[in-house]
């Protein structure tokens, strides 16, 4: 029964692409509040010639999936991010008008200090993630999916730390949560929840050169320090 | 810059398969304790002729990813499970000795009442998930990944409910957690945590015909009933 076996036979008309959602935190152009941005690439051929799209490209036979995503990130932004994760594979039959393309999508979260070094590849422009124009293919769905996953995952995992340097204040961590979720959080509640969650630990040092009561610095908890 | 664009051009030597990890809870043949099982298919061609493998097959050009996974589930077990989710895509360059195959893997969790109706497709046999033999391709890695994901996800999501009928007792829910994680849980602690988590709600009715103190029945909380 050949359908129940992984035969490895080329199915002919299905091709495979790897695309990457690159999130960074930058000020909103209108409000100035930190918010999620992502780079898009202007297409220079059909289908969707001239439309903006997620950076990506066809998977080369010799190339690992994550390596393909890293190459895209590098070509688009000049960056080599520490946080790169597979997000989801999108394969609706009609997602490309020309042929059948399945896209394996990675996402990467760029730290502020990495973002400072970002450059723009050719035809690349950054957009506020919640305000992207009509994109090529099903890329609006993919951006929406990525935003939904990030906003869900930040509530139960330490993914927010991927936006921060190795040492950070609780106000900076709260700022990431607020930027991702688009709403303000009560500082005292936030502090209590983060401390109780056990995903961050005080370094024992304080931010220097700021005020007469410098805030404490924190770092990600090591696996053996985590609760349960 | 063509690498930064999703061109939709076939990259030639990469083919695409969809495989499915089907988990059901059945008694362990030695201990009798409920544990995770999964069906495997014996390969009848090279590469890995005669080896057991996850059920799956090449993606057909006209077929949706989830539809392909559903068809595999049906061909392997005769079932149409309610819970089917994309797990991960595996694409290491050397995962198949013959050619380059990327496998998009789905997983499905089978309820006990569904499992009662399960049949075996040709060349299909069920194995204890933690005790599978050496499989074809990287399928041991995939099974390990699926087990790890399930055991992580059960701690922060209501995924355990996918193994249960619409109404269930807390002892049955605890039984699922114990079977998935392979260790016993304290009934009073478990009850307290589940009630506090807010993912299940009492139906107001009780299991009938069992004892003079019949246990209360619960159901999944509806989205508007969930906390936070």
C-alpha cells in the first residue's frame, strides 16, 4: 500500500521553500511606543511582481532547513541571530497561483544590540508587524500566525528573553512583554509573576550610572535553577 | 537577489513527504499500566526494506498537508481522529540515504472510544512508544521528539483532554497524565492543580452505576470560561 509508506519518490509538482519571519522591537513611527517590526522583500518577478513578501527562497538540495533560514536572515538583514526556531509549515493547495509550493517557515527574534547592527539587503524594507500591506501568497496569514504564536508563547515560556541582552532589568523585561502584547502591565504584578515563575534570576549586580536607586540586573535561569 | 525571494521554482532534488505519529493509550504488555502506543508500518521497498517506519507517504500535488496526514491515519488504523496537529518538519540533508526528502510530521491523539474501533492496515503493527525498534530514516528521532513535545505540552496545555471523551472524571484525567509521563501523581495535588488551572469544568453530573459515592464528571472549559 504505497500511500502508507514514505517512499521518497518525488511527487512531481510540489516544490519546497523556506521563509523567515524576523521580529525586532523598534519604536512605532506614530506613538513612539516599542512595537514589533519585521523586514519584507519586494518581489521582482511573477507571481505577485512588486508585492511585498516574507524573505525566503527555494530549499536547495544540499541545504539544511535551519541553514536556509539563517542564510535568508543574513541576506535580508546582515544579522546572525541567536534565536532561530521552526514556526510552522504552510501548504494549502492554492497558496501560490503558479504552482504548488509548501513553505517551511522559521522565525527569529532579534535582540536590540543585534538590531543596532542590522543592514538592509536589496529590496528590503521594515514594517510594523501589525500594519503590513497586502502581501504575496498567504504571507499575511503567516505573519498573523507568527504574531499569535509569539503573543501566546510569551505567557508561558521565557521567549521574551530572546529580545534582551544576557543581563537586563525587570523594567526592560516588562517593556518586551508590553511591546509584544501591545498593552501596559502593572509593574508590581509583573515583578511578582516573573519572580514566582522562576525563569529569571538576579545577577546580584545593579545597573550603573543611572540614579541613586539603580535597578537590579537579572539573567535567564539555568535549567537546574528552574522550578519543578 | 534571488535567494531572498520565494521564487516558487522547483529546486529539483528535494521531495516532500507527510508522516504521522499516532498516539493511543493502551496497557503495557508487561506491567499492565496504561502507556503510549503508536502504529508503525513495515517498509516493503528500499531504502530500509523490511524496517519499521512511521506511516506516511509523498505529498500529492493536489493534497493539503493535513488531508495527507488524515489519509495516512485512515489507511493505517481505519480511524478519523478529532485531534490532528502539525508537529514539526524534519529536513536534515542526510536523513534519507537515497535522495533528499523533507518530512512534514503531523501527530494525532486517539481517544479510548476511537481506539476501540481501530483496525490495522496492511503491514501495520502497534508498538509501545518508548520501546520502538530501530526504525527507517530518522524516525527514531521523530518519535523521541513527539514524545518530548507531548510530555512538555501536557504540563501547560489541556492536550490531555484529546485522549478523553467529552465527559470524564478527574481520576481518568489523572490517568492520562500518569500514562503520558510514566509516573504516578498524588490525587489530591492533581485535583487542586487542575481545578486551579481552570481548563476543566464540572458538568454537575456524576458517573452512574459505580459506587455509593460516584465521582463527579468534568468537561473541557469553553474559551469564555477560562481564567486570565
